[in-house]
C-alpha cells in the first residue's frame, strides 16, 4: 500500500535533501573528511591511521587503492566532462576557448615558475614544480555556489571552462612527467585495449558494459606498465559515445556521468581527502613552514595562480583576443583568479607522484597545499563577496 508523507515528514527530510543536492555539498564533505584526517594524524589514533593506509589487499595498500584505483573513477568523470565541453559545451568553439585558454596557460605556468624559483638549486625538490599548477574545481565551484547570485553566471561558466582546461593540462603533465619505469609489454597491451575501445566507438556500440570491462582491463595494464593508472580513466572517457543510437535514447556519456557523479562527489574525493590530507604537525617549526617546498607550493597557489590567470586574461582582453565575461567587473575576474589558488585534490595527487619515495617531502607538500588553498579560498570569497556587480544574475 502506498504511503503518503505527511508535511512534517517532508519538512524534516528537506534540509538533508537540500544539502546533498546543493553544488557545495561535495566540497563541504571533502573539507570535513580532510580536516578529520588532520585531527586523526595528530591524535593517539595516528598509528592506527597510518597502519590502515598501509594495509595491503589484493597486492596494493589501501592508500594505493584510493590513489590509483578510486581516483581513476574521478579521472573518468573529468574525461567525460572534457569531452562534452570540447564537443558541444562551453569549449566547443575557438571563441569560447579563448579567455579560459589564456587563463589556464597563465594559471599553470606562473605557479610552476614561482615554485621553481623558490626551489632552484635543490635537485631533490625540483620535481614538485607541477604541484601548484592545478586547480580544484570542486572546491572553487563550491565557494562560488555559496556566494549565489552575487557572482554572475558568466563567471561561473568561465571558472568551469578554465578548470576543465586546467585538468587537461594536469593530465598531460602526469602522463609526460610522472611515470615510473615503462614496461613495454604491458604498455603494448594497454595500447591494444585502446584500439578495441576505438573500434567499439566507431562501430556504434552504445552499451556501457563492454566499455567498462575494457576500461577495467586497461586500468590493470596501465598500472603494470609504469604509466599512472588513473590515465586509463581519461582514455576510457574519450571513447564513450556522446550520442545514442536514436534521438530518444539517453547518450551513453550522459548515462555514465550521471551514474558515477554521486560516487565521485560523496565517496571517491572525500576518501582521497581523508587518505591524503593527514599530516602530523608534531614538532613542526616556523623554519619547517618556510622551507622551499611548502613555501613554493603555498605561494605558487596563492600568488602564482592569481598573477598567471588574471595577468593573461587581462592581456588577452586588452589585445582583443578575448572578451571579459558578461556582467562582470575586473575585480570579480580578479576574485575568481584568486579562488583558483585552491589546488587541494589535484595538487595533493601530483605531490604524491612527485615525491613518491619521500614521506617527509609529501608531508611538506600537504602543509603547503593546505596553507595556500585555505588562504586562496578565503581571500577569493571575500573579494567576490564585496565586489559583486548589481547586474549579476
């Protein structure tokens, strides 16, 4: 028998439903679990926390399953978003790509230069140059969502497009610069599976199961090849069809993205934050905080991002190569540039790859990422909060 909810039931459930349906929900949960990791890592539970991450199952530690396994699903979703935006979305034409394209180049290059400048002469830490080059789209868009109508829709589109191009750059950097010794046989097997995916796409296969099975095998061979396994997620995404067999059929890309998005938002990224944000602050001194790695990361994220993004955006608009987002002021564009200094997820991910053999340097990266991201997030939100345009919609 169908039961009807009483008004009281509906009202009592609405705050929870409202929270989980809001754009900022995933970012808030990620923040909470990352904060919990820091608390646990500095409590009597720290040994248990470290032991849990090192516990092995199926040949990999829990930490590796999170970073190499679950994060492949995150990269799959990133790849799906990139494909859609490049083909039919906010990056479908060159005019749409112009401003976020210039901004993304500046937002990756200048933070890397800031880091390299502060770590010049230190061969051990130079490999972390790409850590501050990434923007965390979940956090940045979450902050914009909290500001509501104070931020023009055009700026939200600009940030989304910029972050997607930034993610593309990060994927290329990971593939080119953060791979271990290559196993040619395993790489050849991975290449064969990419060919299979290509053939399925060209033959018009729209069932998701064959793609997902091939994707799992591709992930395994990537893991064994020395190329980072998460690249398998991006490669798989590029072959998922954007159109169904008929006009009335939901496109496979939409079905897959809709299916994995809640898992990525509420499970994969929070677990990544919990597994990677835990850093012990015991014995940390001012000299530790101001050492080249954390300073390079923090200043790269906070100063490098805003200088690179706003500087190249201003130059492109001044030269007539792009135009400022509709109904936005220069101060608002600057505020978004500062906000892009939130590099949490991808910065931590690249930091783990850059310093895989040094737990001490990874801890320094965590300190720098947390410091730079928090300062950029707070300052960006304040700038946008007090510089909102009366024409924002």
